[in-house]
């Protein structure tokens, strides 16, 4: 049963109380991403009750929902109208709220072709650390009035405020999707073919490579799939909806390993100096690596390839999780924290140790 | 007060002679951007060649507390590059090199002064292009596109500038060079790249941009549909989207703009139609043909009086030429025109156009409407004659009222042209004091002395108080009959 509750006033009071005492709060939706980010202290403040879809206009391609609304509820409403959240947010353990999806900034397999949370976010109502309810952006596709502060909240890990309401651009769900298998040896051997297909405009919506297994998801007609199979010498298999969902939610066997899991974000065609096994998504733009090697070593290799690394799961959650920043950028980040949360009550330390 | 001669001397010690413009007659061409109703002569114009020179200029201006107004090609329509009389106008026009086109990663690294269209031209031999295509794309610069988060006619499917930029190299007001974003699809920390994009040169100076390139679609096809009622045309747009079609472009024009364009470029538009829709579909051959026939069917079912598919590429280009030349076409039928840029939820189109029609009668000024129908971005063009005393002021008041109407129906005062100087009062209608104050605080994080493009984009609370006093009569808001969003 979908809940429809406006708890803005309760949350505002909780924030004012906490700010008055400089008492930190840990913002919590469904807790499905509690493993992610740095461990932080503070009184848990549950946001899941503040839920419900406020408006959904399929012909405007926009949905507005309270931050605590379950992703599942949103997906169901969209599916009914043949639409979807283009960033395909993960639902770890089958859970997750729309506020958490935006705050974590995480996207699923469709990301390189469908966009990230920050790309789809049109506007929001934010509860800041002063207890003010602020509106940024709007419910329309194009809006350049004022600084784009709503998109700044995507990936901020809840450190700047509570996302009371978010408006998100949605897209038509492709009427048909198909899965292709490439047999081409390892990633290095498969990559040239994959990139050739991308440059030639093959309508890829997801990619996966691990060991010698390579899969692509396509959105196009059956007839087009047949042409693609012929042209590139690949094999079409069943659509495999469950496989792509398991990849999105990290339910594949690969993800059961116990070592620290690193998420490497690099230019898709870049090489990393590494002999280790990895799982590749986003046509190489994101790579998942289980490794007990020192973080500094992993980070420097990824940095040399023009990317950055996040200690995604496991490992020391009180250490460095997100990639260290240039000192000036770190200062700017602290300055922005000061603007939105002067008492430092929202998820202190969850993103970076010093804010 | 800074003295022009003294400062020019100092800049000439720092930069090659031709980079410093300070003689009054040479400053005049820089007194306005694309919004020529607003003019100011800058103290000095600087035209550096390199990012290092930009660093040096900013360090100097920071130390001396000299305001700096950045400028790209000067095609902006909101006065964002309007000079500061006591400041430097910093033109990025000479940073105009395409540094690299990376086919494998489908990216291009360019300097800010590179023209928008030049990127696609350079990428074309590799089968790639840069998607955002503002109507001014033959002239406007990538740096300016980033500053305004420019759109175009293909935003619905391919996004705004923001969605097509991967990395920015930014120089802070005190001259430090920073990299935001990267060749990967995300970057660590807060997403400052999104904050800088569309910030109208108020937070830093962009000296290098890494953009995303896309494969050139194999096939493009466009359908033109005529309607005898503008609201019916609006409903047809909603129906296309509801049926799961995401057109590459979806544009609407009203009768006045149809007639003006037809006279100008002879696109073959039906001049008796109340509105026309242009719907473009792209992709591979078979799929485009199939989608075009679906679009035709939907348009016919939605009450189009005529539906025409471009017979060949030449006709397709002609259909678009009418739309892309709508502004200059309107320029031919009126001594002056004033271009507005509101965005509205598309379902409000009929109501908004009706109210604009009423305003047009009340102000006694004609208004032509072109509409990026796919994403709700409305460009009313108000026709006036600046030689008639008071008419510019009337046009501005009319425009202001349209923008406030956009806000009242749940939209925004600017979809893609920026606030600049032009819409600064309407910012007071869209945002409350707490929100404006937050904007000012964000500005101070990047530019504590407020030297970068000062006075633009974000109004002071005092200004809003005065503007409000002017506009709220007896405690009544405009458009009291509308539900407020």
C-alpha cells in the first residue's frame, strides 16, 4: 500500500531542534544504501514516511514526488503509462527511495545513454540546515533562472539538506529491448567491437563485460537486431530482464566477494594498468574491482587513466571512501556546506571527513 | 574609480598591445551583446590569447578590485555580457582552438571561443557531431553556451548544454585554475560542473571545455502539420509524447510567425494556418519511416488540417529554415522586436497564448510566438518601434508581464537565454527572499568580493522590495485568478 504523507512540518521542526543544539542527524530513507559512503554519527532521522507522488503528467514527461517515496512505487506508476526513470536507479535489497537515489547520485546500467540523476533532476523543494524550505529549479525541461542548485544536491550524500520533493524528467520506455552476446575473448579484445558499434549508432542501452562474457542491451525493433547481428557477427539471445536487473542491484554472483569493492569511473576507452579481474559496465566507463590492495595504489592508477575511485562496499568505512579532492575544490565544497548547513547537522562526515 | 589610461598602461605591460582596447571609439562595438536595448561602455576591453593570460588578468583585477564581465561571441539575448562602466570586459573570443577530437571516447576538447557549429563541422569527418544547437549556432561560442546552459531545437531528445559537457577548466577570480568533471561520466565531490553551467559568468571564467560527441543519425525526417486552432496543435504535441514517441525536434509557430517566415525564406508554410507543428524524427532508415507514419497518423487524428512529410533532404532543410529564421523574419515586419524566453508546462499553452493575445491588445503591440513545443519553451516576440517614444518601455512591460504569467502557471522566466540584466526584476517573481539570499551566499563562496559580472542574474533583496512595491497593488498579486505554484 503506497503511503501518501506530507511530513514537511515535522521534519522542519526536527531540523530546527537539531540545529539549535548543533546535534548531528543521520538522514535515512529505506537504509538500502547505508553501506555506501563514510560511516557517520548522529541521531537517525527517518525520511521514508514523507512519501507520495505529488503529480505525474505523462505528456509533460515529469514526475514530482516526496523524497521518501519508494522507487518501486514510482516505477510502477511510470510503467503503467509506458514510461521509466531513465537513470535506472539501483534498488539494493529491492528497496530504496527517490530521495536516496538522488542524494547518492547512483545510476544503473542505462546511465551513459539515459543520463544520471543530476541530468534528469528538474527541480526540488529542499529543507536546509536553517529550517528553511527552498525551491530551486522547477517542473519544466528548460530552466536557467538562478544558479542550478537542485542539481548540486544530486550525489551530495544528504550533506546539504533534506530533499522534500523532487521533480524528475521521465522518458518513454523502449517498446522492445534485446540482449546480445559478443564472443571476443577478454575485455581488451571485445572493446574495439563494442566501440565500433557505439560510434556507428547501434542503440545500446546497457553493457556488461566480465571475464570472457560480454552482453549488450539494445532498444530497437526485431528487424534491426537481425541487421546488427549480421553486420557485427554477434549473437542475439532472450532479453534477460532479470539479468540486467541483477546487474543494476548488484545481485550477480560476482558481487558476493568479501574483499573491498572499488568502483572505478574512467573514460570508457582508457586503459588501467591492472592485471586484476574486473566487471565492466557503461561501455567501460565504470569498472568494479574487488581488491585488498592499498587504496592509495588503486586511486593513483585510476587517476593516471583520467578517472577516480570510490571504495564502494566493505573495507574501512571510517577512512577515505570518495576520491580525495584538489584542496581548492575541497574549500569550495566546505563553503557550500556552510551556506546550506551552517551548524553541520546533516550527515557530517558521510561524504568527506571534514564536512 | 579606476582611471582608463592608467589601467590600460598596466594591462599593456602584461599583455601584447593588440589585446588591450581602451580608445573610446574602439570600445563602442562592445557596449552591448545581442540585447541591444541595453548599452554601457566598458572601462577597458581585454582580448587575451591564452588561459595563462586570463589567469594573470584575473589575479590583477582581484587584487585591484576591478569588476570583470566575461564575453563570448556577444550573441546573448539577456544582456549577460552588458559591460560594467568601471570594469574590464574580458572577451574569450581569441581562445578559439579545437584542441582535440577523440573518436574513441567520442569527446572534443575545445577552447571557449570556438563557435558552436565549428565543433560539429570538425567532428563530421569522423561521423560525429555536437548535439546542442541554439539558433545562433553559426556565431555563438561554446563558452557562452556553458555560461547560459544554452538549448536549441533538439533538447527534448539530446538535452541542454549541461547534458553534453563532461569537463570544464575554470579560472577563479583570484587566478587559480581548476578542473571540474572529467573524461569519465562522473567526478568526485559535489557536482560543481552543474553549478558552473548556466551561472552566467558569475562564479568563474571557463577557459576549456570537454564536450560529448554523438554519432550522426543515419536518417532524419520531418513532418509539417497545419492546425486551424493553436490549442489543438498543443494537444497534438501532448498526444505524440503520450504515445511514447520522443521526437528529435518538435516546434510550433503561430500565424504571425508563419507569415513572417514564409515571406522571408519561402519555406512552403501554409500561411492561413493558426499554427504549424514541425516534428523531426531521427535514427536508422527503417525505424524512422515507421515512426514518421505513426506521427502522421497521430497528427491527423489530433485534428491537423494538413500533414506534409518533407519529400527530400532539401525540403526538410527548407522546413527548418523557416523556423530557424523566425526571429530575423519577424525583424523584417517590425522596426524592432523584443524576444522573450519563458518556459511553461506544455498543457498550459492554450491558456498562456490566449492571455498573451489579450495583453497584446491591451498594450497595442503585436506579438509573434515561436515555441519549442517539445520542452515547453516559449519565445514570444514583441513587435515595437523604438523611434516611437515610450514604445520600448511598453514592450518591456508587456514582456515582464508574460514572464510573470509563465511563473504563475508553474513555469520559469527563462528557459535558455539566461537572466542577465534583462530579467533581473522577474527573478523577484520566481524566487523568494530566502532563495535569493542563498544564491548570493553561493556567489560569495566563489567570488567573495563580487567582482565577476556584478549586478547580473540575481537581484538584491532591496531591488525586489522596490519592484514588489511597484507591482503589488493594494496587496494583490498579478493574475489573482491563477492557482500559484
